[in-house]
C-alpha cells in the first residue's frame, strides 16, 4: 500500500539526497490534484507549482494536444481510453529531474481505469472547494446547479477513496494569492521537503472553541497566536464532528494563523476531553487529520493496537504525539515511567505527553524527573493539573501549554500565559539562549537555498538549528520572530524592506540601507535589525586592505536595489573619500515610511524645507507644529528626523513644486518619506563619461542590474577603457554567476574584461560567503560556524569557472 512505499522508499530517497546538507529535499515524484470543475485546481495548482519550482502538467491540455486530429468523431469512450493511456504514461516518476504537479479534470474519476490508477498512486490530493462556491462560477458557463449537485454527489466518494490528502478551501474565500501560497506549503509538507523543528522554550496553544468561521474567533486567531510554536486544534470541542465541517474549520484556522503548525487532537471523555464516540469514529477523525495535512497528530496511548497500526501506516510526514491524561494524582515512579514509555507508542511518537493531577509542588519535579529518565529517544511534555500545575509549566521545556482566554471556552486551571512562564524561568535561571534560526525568503530563491545548506551543515556540529522557511508575508515572519524558541532569522526577498518598520531597533547600517536581512530576537522580545550584506561587503574590502587610506579612495557602485544601498553603506562605514553611484537604467525603489498629519484646522506643519533634491523635499529642521506632535506620539523608529525627504503627499509625487502645493492645503495629509541617511550615501552619476576625468578609481562594485547590465547607462562606453587605464578592483555581488554586459555592442562581460585588463576580481561567491558568515555571527554571537560554512561553499562552487578557495 502507498503509506509503506512512502516510508520505505520516498523517505530513503530524501535522506540520501539531503545527506550532504542536512536540509530536506523534495523527491522527484508526481503529485496529482483532483476535484470538481471550478474548484481552482488549475489557477491554484499552476501558481503553487511555480512557487515551488515544480513542473506543472494539465492532463486535459496534454490529452488535447496528443489527440488533436485523431479522436474527432470517435466518441466519448474512445476519448476516455486515450485519456487513460496519457495518464498511465504521465504518472510514473522515473527519470524526473524535478517534482511534478499533475492536475486532472473533474470527470477523470468517472473512468474506472483512471479511478483505479489514481488509487494505486501516491500522492493524490483532493482540492475540496465548497459546492456553494463552485456552482455560481459554473452557472455563468451554462451549467445548471442541479447537474452540478448530482455530479458532486456521484464523484465525492471517488475523490475521497482515491485521494491520500484533502486540501479544503474555506467557503467564500476567493483570495487566489493566499490559497496558492497555502497549497504550495501543503505540497511542500506532503513532499517531505519541510521538517518540523521541536525546540526548547517552545509553546503549545490549545484552540478550544466550537467554531472558527465566525468573525470573532477569526480575529482572535489573528491576534492571539503570537508566541505559539504549535496550535492544538481540539476537534472534540467543535460543535459538529461531521468530516466536512471539521475540514472547513481546519481551513478557517489555517487562513488566520500565518503558517503555524497544527496538532490535531481528539481527546476522549475518559481522558478529560469531550469526545464520546466509538473507537472507530475516533480513528476516522484522526485519519481525516492526517489527510488534512496536520503536522502533528495526538494519539492516546490507550488506542486499540489495530487502530494504532493503521495510523502508523498512513501518517506520512506527520509527527505523532503519544498522550496519556488522568484526573488522578501522580502515580509512583515505576508506574509513571511505564506511562511515559507507553506514550512513546513503541518509539513511533516524536513526543510523549503525560498529564496528571498534582496535589503538591513536588509532583511537578517528580513528573519531570521520571520523564527525563524514561524518554531517551524523543521529547516529552509533562504537565500537572491543579496544585503544581504552574510549576510544571515552568519546568516543561518543549511545547509547554500556554493559556489564551479568547481561544478557549475554558482555560485549564493553573495554566499560565507564555509571558508568565518566561518570567518565572528567567527568575529561576532556567531560560537559556534561543538557538533556532530560520531562514526566510521566496520559495525557490537560489541564494537562500545555498545559505540553508551552509547553515544546516555548520549547525549540525554545534548546539544550533536552522530551517529554511518559504515565507514572503510579513505576518508570517513576525509570528515566527515572536517565538521564545527563535533567536533570530536571516531574510531574502521583499521581506527585507517590509520588516524594517516593524522592528524595535535597527543598526546604523540597516537604517542607511533602508532594509534588514538579519533580525536578532533579544531575550526580552525586542527585535533588532541588521544589514549583514553591508557588513559582508565591507569585510571583503577590509581583507583586501582598502580600509587603509580610505579617505583618499574613490569607489563606483553600478546598479541599485538593496545590494546597491548595502554597498554604499559599507563604503560609507569604511570612510571612503568619494563614492559614485550610477543607477540610471533602473529607478531605485527606495524604502519609504508614511505619516499622517491633520491640517484641517490650519495648524502649522512645523518644518523647514529645501527643494534642491530633485523630485523630493528635504526636511532641514523640525520647529514644532504637527510634525513635532507626530514625533511625540510615535515609536522612535517611526519619527521624522532632519535630513529625511518627502517623496509624496496624498499620492502626489514627481516634482518639488507639486509637493509644496499639496502641503499648503488645509486637510489631512498622507505623507511618504525616505530616510535622509539613504539619500546621502553617494554622489549620483547621470553619465559615466565622468570616469574620463578620474585620475584613479579604486573599486567598482556591481549591485542589482537589469538583464542588459550596464549597457543602458549613459556613458557606458567609458567602462572598458577605464578598466584598462586605472585597473580598479571589481567586486561582483551576485550569485549564481551572471554575465554583466558593458555596452550595447560588447560581447565580453564586465568581469571578463576586468580580468583581461589585469584587474583583481572578487567573485560573487566570495561576497556571499562573507554574507553567510556575517549573518551566522550576528545570530549566534560566535565564530564557530565559519569552517562549516566554508566546506559547503567549497563543495558548491567546485567545478565552476574562476571558483575561489574558501578553506
């Protein structure tokens, strides 16, 4: 059966492929999506595959392409046979170079042979969109609601029987972007390309409400999950145990919790829960939880053996939590050890959870000691209810239950909030430094993958852990950074700009760059942002001796973006005498921040302005008025400072005169500003012809550039002779390697021309090595990871042209 094939074969493939980097790797297999027409299979499936970097196949399109001119006039049965042949050829994963997502048409399960083929295949995912949402979409194309309901009635049992997983879409949820992101996360989990880290100082938040589809619970979820590593979805507390209802509730929770992993729990009445059904009904609910992609599944140690064996076969990537709950007092040591041992489910459980009634504070110590002596292959949760309950929470280091009144009908007596637990641990000197560091960024970011391999390999010999997290949404990143188990994170992609206004503090370099790529979480919860990329560029230039006589040196940065501003900040920190910046081909999207002031009562703005910064207004002085009032009411990071520049007022931008005209109006003003440190980093160049007048040029740094390189810049023809005349150091920042075109007619890349001219060249991989090392040191405050990072970089660059040495 498929679960055995998953455990024995696919996991073996993933283990062997990931062995060199300790990072989970998706196997090369074909995942199949089935479901009703109008469910969103194609729109969501293609978008999810694109995020993941998987191949995408639409079976209907493949069949149509193959049958064109052949099947015409041969009837539906002939078409079905042809459809079956194409499916049988497409499903096998032999020879695949990448994972593949195959989307089937709604009626493919009507064919007995296709249905049987899908039953034998793994994995098949049923995209379960509510019929109430599907019918209006398809009625627009001439199909009747009655026909669709009948088709759904006939096909739903087949979808259930041939599918290994069920991806429910919340009713009335038309957010394609969010659902595609959720599907990509779901597929990533199914493929085994994500491992759930269980960390010290992690917390478990029980969700004990009858429904999550109403507005009030949804808002509570959005605001209440901060600080929770895992959410426990208490199915036994739901108002209905109908599988369709449970699936919709799971979808509702997923929509609000920003990627938080879920522990699916059906607690029986005999163990303190509300479920009073049969053992078979409990098993069916737990199997539903596995099909819904629950990252963890609670399994009571008293479950019948045959039921446990069925769960073991079907669990896929889900971790099992073996549990035992009793309202009786803590048993004697021998009995307690036996309970913990049974809760390990024959070493199949990742976590053993035992909850007993405490009648003295000593019971909490007794419970923890018995667990530590018994559970040697996994983690444990040992909690007392009643007396000793608060102390047991303080002592329990992994997935400690935390209270949140708005997310539970009844908060268990003695259960503390997360902040209360952390304060107690700090008081008792039990709070250690967080040692888990996720890496956030776009799904298929090549540089992030390289950093992940390097960090995973380096951390494997140290007391740290890391995990690449495909996160592009600000709320998801902030949720993870709220965790006491997380010590900080590295960032790539758009989050670097988006997160800066959300931090409590930022370094001078990060403020200059206007972005952060490394965030440190302090023990008091403060988030401090850094620009490790800027540090890395400066470090490489220092190693080459360019900090000596820096005030006499001249640098040129070609290109813009965050890399360009990081290079400018690094040169400023080294105190270079002159820094030129050419970025005329791609307008640099400077990071902005917004303020709102109300001038409806003719109040003074209280600012002195200059307008010699092109299309911006520079704030020279804040003298009082509305701007001073704003500063007094805001966090220091959001306050306006002299030197900051106004770039837009009420959506109007483009010239200083138009900005002044808007500011003069007596109304509410939405004002967009750019930090002054960013504006003042360099001397902007409109024409590279100025290179002819430079007696010397010490370094050229290549930042973010368009596909045509420098060839669109005014005066780009002066780059080649400048390389020959002054032979500057040329620093490439990009990895993977790229070809930077110098002029429209040049066939030689800029780096190759620099080598031919006798210039020293710093490869992009060298800068990225410094980048990885700088971030590792910022996060761990140690130099011990550098050797491990160097080994990975050496292996990854082996065989590439001009590959540097890292060891």
